């Protein structure tokens, strides 16, 4: 399967713990996005990378959240001191640029975070 | 800021019925428009997209959507639905030539009764 891969699929943790999620994009895609989805809502943008550069962060991304893409390939999203409100599905997507046009984003299966 | 409205939260249809799901967006500039589908237990998949050109776009599995710029709408249609179309459908938009982040609607859950 050459799609976007996310690990773990499900993470259960106690409030106050730190968690880290990993995303492996489609290999030739240079753009990588993180979204968060809560029940009954559409995905909400968190941040995105072009290669290793983090180009935008949403106001949803508090200082407890940090994302990296050190070599322009896989990315990690870390949440420190987790809170109940962090419970959500965290989605990763990737896309490529062809000429001046952006191509559609391809999504992974997501990591479901449950805070006890 | 962009926003996307999907007015139908849950639609229930019988097989062979025709489908139209509404999507309206608010943004003053040039946009790209998308419909994504999420089947039970699966990831979001692209159904169809509009970047430019013919405002009537055809996607996979017999779906189509029409971009009406004057109405800021991008409604999804299918003439005859199947049980396998049961899924959640999301309309999304991003700016052309700029910020590529997607803004999604809240989604429409479609249930097809055999």
C-alpha cells in the first residue's frame, strides 16, 4: 500500500501525559498536513509542511502541540500535558505540487486519541 | 476567513433514488473545491475536485458536482444511489494560489436503504 500511513491507530492515555503520533506521507509528496476531527465535525486544519519547513500553524495549535518533519519525509505530532479536550481523531494528509498548481490531498486513516 | 456549509446533516434514501447534497462556501477569492467521502471504517477519499474550467465535474462512482460561482455553491449529485454509497460526505475548499489548507464542512451522513 503506497498511501499515507499513520501510527498508532488508537492511543489511550491519562490526562497530563505526553503523546506522539507519526505520519508517513506518500513518498513523492512534498507537502504534509495535520488536521484534527471531533465527533460530528469536519476535519480542522492544524499545520502544514512543505518539505521540512513548517509554513503555517493554526490558532488551534496551542503551545502544547508541536509538529516536526525533520528530513522532509515523515512527520511527528506531539501533544504535551494532554487534556480532555484533546480527545479527537488526528489526520495526516499529503500532496504534491505540479508546476504552480497544488494537487489534492490524500488522507491517512488517522490516529484516534482518547484521554482518560 | 473561509467557511463551508453543508445544510444536510443526515440524508436517508432508498436505492435508485437521486441524490443531491448541498455545499456553500464563503470566500471572496478564487477557490478550489472538493468532495471527499469517508466509508465506514475507512479514510477520507477524494470523490471529485474542481480547480478551473468546466464547472460540471465528474468524479468516481458516478458522482458529479456543479460549481455555480454566483451562488458560491458546489452541490454533489448522483442520479441513482446504491447501498454501497452509504458513507459520510465532506465538502471542502482551499484558496487558489496561496494557502493550501482545506476548510471542511461539517459533513453529511448518507444512509441508503436497500
